[in-house]
C-alpha cells in the first residue's frame, strides 16, 4: 500500500520540487504574454503551471518594481541581462524628442538607434536583440501606434515645439546647478570709445582691428551658482606679454583667426569633463549647432545638447544679459585705465595679458541674479518651483562725457556704455568647418597673412616694450606696500585670508 502510494505520488509529480523563477525570467514571461504569445506555450517553455503564470501577470506591477530596484542595487552581482543606464537614457531622450517633433518611430528604428548609441558610448559588447527591445519598451511603457494624418499635417512653430516639449525633458533630468550654456562672443580688447566710429562697420579681416581681437567663450550654470573659467582664443600661441607666465586665470588657446575650431572645442570639453568627473557630477551643456561644435566622444560626465539651428538667439541664455554684463564691466575697467594714464601723463598701454586679467576680474563680479534672470529670459524655467524675486544687477551707467572731460579727453557725443559694449557682438567667432590651416603651429606662425601680422605692438600694447619679470625681493616689497594700504581700509575676513595666502605663496618660492 505504501509502495503504491509512493508510485502514485511519483506519477502525479507531487514530489517534484516547484520551479523557482528568477526576476529576469518573470520579466521575459510578462513581455511574452503582452506580445500576444499563447499562455499555454509560455507556461510549457518555462516549466510552470498556468495558474502560476496568471499569478505573475496579476502581480506584474510589483514584479516590474522589483526588477527596477535590482538594476540599481550595488550588491546585486549577477543579472542575466546586461543593463546600460546611459544608453537607455540617451535612447529614451531621442525617442521623446522624435515624438515632440512628430517623427514616427518603430521597432527597427529604435533598435538601429540603440546600436548607434551603444557604439558612441563605447558599449562594444552590446547588441540590441528583440528581447532587450521588448524589455526596454515594457520598462518605459512604449507602445508604437500609427501616426494620425492630422498630426503630420500640423505646421507648428519648431521653436515653440522645442521650447515647450524638448527643453523640459532636459530640465526634468538635471538639477539647475547641473544645467549649463556656453556661448562665444567677439571682443576687441583694446577698443577705446574714441575709436568706436572708426571700428564700426569694419570686418575682422582688415587692419588693426584683427590685431586687437579675441574670441571669448563664457559659460554658467542655470541657477547662477557656478561660472565656468573663461576660454580666451587669441591669434598668437606665445604673445610677448606671456613671456615667463606659467599660469593664467583663464583657459587660453590660439589660431590664426582667433576663432573657435572643432579641435579647440573638443579639448575644452575634455578638460571640463575631467573637472566634473572629479566632482562626481553629471551635467548637460547647451551649445549652438555649429561645425566648430562637434559631437565629442568619450565624455563621461557631460551630455552635450545641441540647440537646433532654427532657434533664434533669444533662446541662448548667455546672450540674454550675461555677456552684456561682462562686456560692460570690462569696458568700465578699460576706460578707467585709459583715463588714469591720461591724467598721469603716461602712455596708455594695454596688453593681451592685461585683458586676460581684467576679464577674469570682471567675470567674478557678474552676479548670480544676472545669470538666473538670463536663463529665465531664454525660456529655461526651473522645475523646482522656487521663485527668485531678485532682479538682475543694474550696471552703473558710465557718464563718458563727464569722466572724459575731467581728464581732458573728448569722447564721441551720445555714445552710451551699452552701445560701446555691444559694438563687437557681431564679430565672427567660429570656423565654418574644421580647417587644418586655422590651427596654430610653430611652422605657421611666421606664415600669417599680412593683415594679421604678429608684431610686438599686437600683444604687449606698446611697440618695442620689453617685458621684464620682477624678482622675489621686489614682489615682497610690493606685497608689503599692498598690505599697508589694505589694512588702512575696512577689510573683511575673506580679504585678510586671501592676503595671507598670497604672502605664504610668495614666501614659499625660491629666489629668482
């Protein structure tokens, strides 16, 4: 009787151990059911009963939730399916943008794009299979439908579509402190108000104007809490005024036309990427769609978002007040230095090194309020919902005529500081295409065009000026004079600490 019972038990399979499914297998089962495959075939394939399959489908949401949590569990060593978070993010963003622009997307297109992103992101072992695509669609709830005829026929303004539908996806994915915009602007760094009418209307390919120009690249984050170091692009890799200089407060690059090139852009992005990697941050940087702004490979902490070419300049945050504020401050400093020279009966000299130091000084004083206001004007609305009631800084208007007359100088009548600061805004700042001839080399330095001759006056501010470096003893004497002056003023703790840092640094140097 016992033997018969055992045999019956064996025949009925009651002693067979119940199959335990992994979370990945349950996901595969869910995808198979939703694809329309017969439940009986699925149950047989995975060796489970129909009621077990029904239980899985009934608890589908819990299974998916558990699956998502395992993806980001650092203790989870083994998952049968490989996950590529950066690839999924890029693919999903591409899909959303395609949706916003009424571009129909189907499965084969998504697979093709997934493989393309995998190659660009360095996932050489990835291949988009039907199973991976099904799981991806299931995780993000993607259902492909035929696009209505009315949708394709609608002619919405592309700029409005981008601002209302594409931009918010980036702003939802990144905190305002990790959203950046960078923009080039031309700068005639020695242009005084007395020269403005002579310069007005000239191009950068003639005469003295070319000698006095640089391209300035500015960038900040959205909430105004961080300004990127300025990038200054000149036309001379080693100007005379840089002799003996080992460090600058800005990034400095050079090519014959003093413009942004694809090579300079790539090198700059790699430098910034190293900085953000060290901070363990992930950021997005909005840039114009120019040939000089290529897609940069191997970026680990930076996502480049290219502003569509159909967008007007009003969508570029840096052009809504940041660049204007910096240039106005710079012109203020330039005029002050010029008037000081006139009043002291000295020849006015202003080198590229002076310009770099002045730009750095002025850049530090551009306020967070001005920056955040510029982003708001460009349509970058914070998703945090916090109201910033502070107004952008109001730049103190410079009464050119009054200040000039006091120094015995006659300036152009009716020229405002805003007009003066904006005269070089329309200078060309980017190469139209990558061009080896535009990149500076030692061999090409002596082969520059005549209109960009590289003489001493070009970069030092005065013909034949010999740049001499002070000794350590002279620096200590000058520092002592500076300390006595500053201590006669009302200094705060930050200035005291900065002064102490400078003194410690000078003292630590070997005598020269």
